[in-house]
C-alpha cells in the first residue's frame, strides 16, 4: 500500500474502487466516503411499559423537559393545556413538592402561580427564601387533573419517574412536601397529614418535612400557625445540615 492509500485509509476514505479500461490500464478512481455524522437526538421515551423509568433516570434537564412536554402516558394529557414541569434553582438546597397544577398553572405552565402560589411566596419570604433562588418548586404530577381532583394512583405512577429524576438532578438538602398527596406519595404511606407533621422523614437519604398545602391554608386560616412551626423546623434542619457539611470539608 502506497503513502496515498495510507492517508486515505487514515481519513476514513476507503475502500478504493478501481475501474480499468479495456486496455487494462487504470482509468478512474472512485472513493466511497463514509456517511456524514448525524447529531444524536434525545432518547425517545415510550408512553409506558418496561424500560421507561430507566430511560428517564438517565436524562439531563433538557431531555427531561422534552420528555415531560411530550408525555402521553396517562389520560391527563388529553385535557391539559400544557405540562407544568417545575421552576427554580436546579441546584437548590430546598425542594418544595405539591400535588399537581391547577387552572392557572395549566394556563401559564408554571407551578403555584394562583392564590396558593402567592401564599407560598409569602411563606418563603417569611424564612428568607425567594422563588428561583436556592428554591425549586415542582409537583407530583405534571398535568392538571380535571376539576383539580386528586390525581389517581395510575396517573401518579406514570409521572413518578419524572419527579424522581428531578430530585436526583437537584440533590436538595431538604424536601418539603406540601399537602397529603405529596407526602403520602413520597413517603409511601397512607398516614394522616397531622401525624406526619412535626418531625423529619427520609426519602432515599434526603430528609423530608411535611406541611400543609397553601391551598388548604387559604381555607383553614388557623392552621397557618402550625405551618409556621413546620417552616421553623425546616430552617433549623437546613442550617444544621449546612453546618455539618461545612465541618466535614
């Protein structure tokens, strides 16, 4: 093999096809070039079935958003205006998880933007936090259940891999479960919200604190004092975790 042939092989421009004329002499050289590289696309996620959760568990933020936006795994997709992925600091210490989008959230594509959202913002401000700054806000399900009903177990099951991947990507120091639906699904329990409050729970190594959903507090104003107690425990917990992490550095 001559030097020219070696260079072509190194460049991937082989094999060489040689056509000879009737006199047996070389006439032309035709080079078969490789197919151009195609940029990889986001991994397709089947609507349901085996392997779906495993594929979602490998996604980065961009792929995860695309998968949620195009999800048709449960009947909720048929009545939504748009999915509600979540919002906030993707490396937040604080993760707040609610039940599911309401009418305003469905219209705007952002969680907690109605009256309950304004109350949540006030709750955050009361402990020195702000939406989007060291805080991430999401929901158990990403599509609005019709009539704001509680999501069905099958609907929650289809959305669960999305929430699990968000938690894994964020790696928060504390998860605050807002309301019974979020608490029971994260903690795999049917216990009452009252019995879950006031103490820390564990979700795959991350502490979880349970408190009232802001929508509930709008209807039950006296329980705001209990919610304040929960927030104070949350602040103490995050402060202690940060101090522990600092001591280990």
